[in-house]
RNA sequence: GUGGUUGUAGUUCAGCUGGUUAGAACGCCUGAUUGUGGUUCAGGAGGUCGUGGGUUCAAAUCCCAUCUUCCACCCCA
C-alpha cells in the first residue's frame, strides 16, 4: 500500500467501463456538433505562457500550470527574486510554457495565426483536456475535458440561437433535464451605467452573480463593501430581484434602460434570440437571468450557462459572445460566440442519475474456450471466421481449466461461449452456450455466425 | 491561495480514554466439479495501519510535518 504508485492530485485514471461511458458522452456531443456544420481542430497541450497569461484575470494566472524550461533554467534567475520570495517573477523567468487553461484562448490564437487559411465564418469544435491548478472537490478536477464549439467571424445572433439548439439537442439525447440561463453583458454594463458606477462593473457583476447562493441581503452587503453607495444600491434592487416571465423581465429592463443606450442594446439582442427560439422546438427551460455574470472578462454580448435540473454540480456548460478575443493577438474586428461542455461534470451527472446506457459497449459477444494446443489451432481459425463476419470475439489464450475460462466470460459479461473441443472438431458441430439462460446446443459455424449476428 | 476533513487487507469499513498474535463483510485463490460460469459447501492467501519524524516501557491510537481524499470560501466545466 505504502509504496504504491500514484497520480497527481485532481487527476484520474479511467477504466475500460469508464471509458465506454466517457466515449458515449464524447460521441454524442461530437455527433451533434458535426450535424450543425462544425469541424474539429486540435491544439497543443502546451501553449506559450505569453499566450495564456493575463487572459483569465489575476485569479486565472495563478491557476495556470507552468512548465519548467529545459536545460539550465536557473541561468536567467535572479537570486534577489528568491530572497524577496517573488514567486510570480521567478516563474516567468524559469518557465515560458504552460498547460492550456481552456480551449477558447488557444482557439483565438489559432484563428489569428491561421487567419489566411480560414474561411469565415469559421465553425469549429474541439474536444481536449484542459488543466487548472485549482483545489479539487466534487465536480472540480485539475485535469478535465472540455468540448468547445465556437463560431468566429459572424455577428449574427442566429449563431447564439444555433448554440442553444446544440445545447438542447445534446442534453436531450443524453436525457438530462436542463435549464439554460441567458444574460447579456450589455445589460450588466447598462446596469452599472444606470447607477452611475460604470467603473464598478466587475464588482457589481461578481456580487450579483452570487445572488442565488448567498441571498439578496448579502449581495447588498458585498456591494456596499465595494464602495457602492446606498443610493445606487436602492436603484439596483428592482433590477436584481427581477422575476417573472422572460418577456416580462425584458419589458421592465427596456423601460429602465430608456436612457441607457448600452442596456437597451442588450435587451434588444436577448429579445431577438428569444424570438428566434420561440419559433423552434426547444425542450430545455430557457431562463433569463440578469444576475448571470460568469466572471469571464472577455464576454461582450450573450452569456450562456447550463445547469442540470436534477443534480447539484454547478454548471455543466457555459459560454458567450466575445467581440475582441482575437484582438489581444493582433487581429481586431472578429467577433466570436461559443460554448463549452464540461464532459467530466456531465459524466458525474449521468452517473448520479443512473442514465448511462446499460449495454457494455465494445466487449466481446462470444468467447471461444481453449482446450489445448491442437484444439486452439482449430479455434483460431474459427475465431478468424467469426471476426471476418464482424463479430466481436475472443479466444481464451491459455488452456486453463474450463471452469476458470467460463468464469472469465461470465465476469466480462460475454453473452456467448463457444466450445471448440475434440468432440466438436470431429463432428464439425460446435457447442454454443448462452451465458444468460445457461442453455447450450450444437450448430455448424455458419449457423452460429448468423445466430450471433441476429441476437 | 484561506479554513476544515479523510487515509487500517483488492474493496467497504470496525478497532472504546495508547497495552501484547490488528478484525469483519464482500472479493480473490484452491478443492467438492480433471469439458461448463452465475448458487452452495470446505479450506487458504493477503496488512511496514498513507509517508517521514517525535513523545512513551509500549503508538493504528497522542504530537509535528508531508502527501492524498472530500467539504466550504475564492473561482470555475
């Protein structure tokens, strides 16, 4: 026990059973992505730190896994940095690569770098691991998979609508009941402007984002502590506590923003998307939530977040529109919108709700028992013929006791066992045992093949 | 990053305020069944008590450090 090898904190191994389930999620998601015209790309696990740093706020930088430079990385280091305990400063000197923190920033880098080869609007999906040096807990890992889908080079709100359709179809296929929460960064900006505190936008959004977690009174307290005066807070009250139907909320916001250009634009955008959605057959709950902020400082328009209705695991999908992400890398004027599906949280959700398909995908349908050297030669030929017919089959590799071989088949849940022993070889009729019912009969190989194919 | 929590056989856990050979269930292996699994019966193997240090005549048990687990905060998929 003590000297057992282990893996780093917050990382996981995946067994064959878990992989079958994970692939079920990935396959479902990818299939829907492709159906809507998105194509896959991949980017390296490592990016230059200059690409990653400063894109996720101050908090994000400290959550980046940094990769130590090769060779004599100490050369560039300044001893005084160590003495003053400047961890951050030292880090930039001994490390210039980092593991990707999400898929959006590497994608922005990709778009800028390959701008001449890309036909806009560019619709891509990307399913890869990301790493965060976060402290792990339920539904939070240090290595986890994101399934991203983005459109860049198009301002149309049809893209927002399409993403919501993609979300709806994926979770419907997975049988997860969800609520899609929508907001617009312009509404948040409008609120800040309305109360004459545009520079407090981040503080305001961070505070009201916690609304359903800490309650409205605590939100006021936090706003106050951030230096927002009582007058402004009292103006905020009717906005934050807004309830009712989506269209009702929008009406109230619209009148509120009669003198705030930015806010009006946000209302308009949400209205357009909601109108488009109304024409379509969307199963998920769509909920306007003016407290939804999602902290990411690069969102400029729509903000989207998905929560599972029946499991408390945080958001399982989120995203939004970012007008100027590629601008950071020197290509301004390209707008993008995208969402990210959290495969690991979707896994935990399906697990908790017992929604994984029962069949053990990929396992053999038939196992041939091994009766010894001469018999196994004959069995090898039988195996080949069955596999050529597309049947998932395996031959037990050792001539162990039949009892042991049967137990192996039983535990791997292989539904059929085929005995190719001395008697069978002589007669040409092989014994096929149904492991579920326990019955067995003798058939010619061609009959067995068509029987297994049918069942 | 801050505060708390967990770690004993392959697995889930028991082990009272430190006391002598550390237990159970399930699983595993062997046999009853040398060509038949899932049930039953009989027997068996398996633990430097996360790791390192300390206190003590004596530590799984107390103390410190470290790693790990889970939880809250921060933040997020």
